[in-house]
C-alpha cells in the first residue's frame, strides 16, 4: 500500500482497525481507541472468505459499504482499505498462517477453518497497511488472544490493543450478525448477557467451582427456546485451557446458535482467595 509507505516516510504513525464492515458502535470504539495512540487511522473492510466454513454465512453476511465509508470518515479515518477477494487471494495463493494450540479451544472447535483464515488475513493486512498499532475487540476474545500470540511468534513490530465489549443498552453485545435476529430472537438473545452476569454474581459471592457456575449458566441459556449451546466455558484467559477452580482471573466465554445466527459473548472475571 503506497499510502503506508508515504505516511511512514513522513514519520507519521498508523493505527489499524480491521473489520468485516456493517459497522456499529463496537467498531467505532476500536477506531476511537486507535486514534488516541497515533497520527493516522486506517480501517479495512473485508469479508474474508478464508474464515468462513462451507455451511456458514459468507454469502449472506450483511454489507453496507457506503454507510460504512461515511462512518469511517466521521471517525476521522485517513484511509479505508476495501480490497476485492482477488486482491487478497490471487490465483495461485497457497500460504496460510496457522497457530498450533489456541485454535483447539472454544470457537476453533466448531469452526475449524476460522482461525487459520483470521491469522492469514490479519498477517496479510498487517503487511499491506504497515501499522504501528492495531486494535481488536474483546468481543472476539479468542481472536484477540491469538493475534497477540501471532504478533509475538512472528515478530510483527505492532502493538496490539484490546477494547472492551460495547453493548446495547439492554446488555446485548453489539455484532453485525444481530441484524439476522427476528424480534423474538433479539429479546431471547439477552440470555447470553444474563448468564454472564449471574456467573459474575456467583463468583463475587465466593463460589469458585466452575462446574456449579456452568450449570446455572446453561440453565439460563436453555430457558430460551430456539437456542443451541455450542460452548460455555470458564478458562484461563491466556491459554484458554479450562480451569478446575477459580482463583485469579478467568475468562467465561459463551457461543450459541439462536436459530441460524451464531452469537458469542464473554466476560473476564476475577476472584482472589
Ligand atoms: P468484525 O467486523 O465483526 O470482524 O469485527 C471487527 C473488530 O471489531 C474485531 O476486532 C471485533 O472484536 C470488534 N468488535 C465487534 N463487535 C464488537 C463489540 N461489540 N465491542 C467491541 N469490539 C467489537
């Protein structure tokens, strides 16, 4: 990207926010956080085919490019990168980036190609945009963890910043996929946040057995018709290994299918004996 070379020659620092578009306030929070650290903000909008499985929603993923470009402009982005699929994956493309352990947890189990697609596209975007700082949401906690590991393992000279989950007023984590939800599903989707809050409450009362907390969380999720739990996990926020006892910081992560829509949410919780 010539833009990146020119900015770097002019000693300007670049923050990068990769997205798949259909932007909402969660994405905007990432842009705001990025802008704080540098001179220039670059956003990418690219629905990455490599991270979708064959039965997933690549074809129907919501898109609104013109509106997204306006939002990026309003947020002060100096460039928006919107490549075609053939630009990122030209004919003959054959090099992928894959992490060994982190994808063997949580979303990686039911989405086997997902993190290979994410790590590959993010590496490519890093090489194209040449940022000093890149910003990711804690909404996709596993993705953030994996990117931090990849940046360390592959010596990318980029600071990774994580931004807390932005929620709707009623607690639903913002997501481009919320657009798929019918009115009833939209209200039912609140069970994810409710399950996380209840778990947080149990931990703050001193309950440290993850099993006990997970039973309650599952009950709350299963109170919703039309829901299929993919996973509910209490794990170490660095390795993503499940924990047997809560002591210190843990990640509670949830993924469900609500009808045909996949929803994820999480919370980092703390209990110190
Ligand atoms: P996506 O366009 O869904 O691939 O997301 C692009 C970036 O925005 C990722 O780093 C996500 O983690 C982040 N993001 C998406 N939704 C939220 C949210 N509700 N709060 C914070 N970050 C988010």
